C-alpha cells in the first residue's frame, strides 16, 4: 500500500494535520499498516458491540480507544 493510499485512512486522526499542513507528512505514515479495530469512546460502557472497521495502526482520535475486533469489554 502506498503512502497516498494510506492517507485516505488518515481523516479524523489527531496527527492528520501533519499530512500536508504543518509538515510534509505524518511521521507514523511510513510504517503504518491497515488493521481491523473497534473504535470505542472512552465514555462508552461495555459491552462494545459495534462492528470493527479498517484503521491505520497509527490512527489516534482524541477520547477514543482502538480495540481488537473480538474484544467486547
């Protein structure tokens, strides 16, 4: 997967400001891999039954945690 392909998954990430904004690209982009994760808000009570989605391994959004697809609590 090219860096340009990976940038499509950066939208919403806290560090996306470094992709063409303040810097040429985010420092995590080069080694990032596409993984399946559950996006869980820090205030969400278990069980976490939402479906897993594709995220970059370096994806980080404020007040969210990223769990493995099979995890429910």
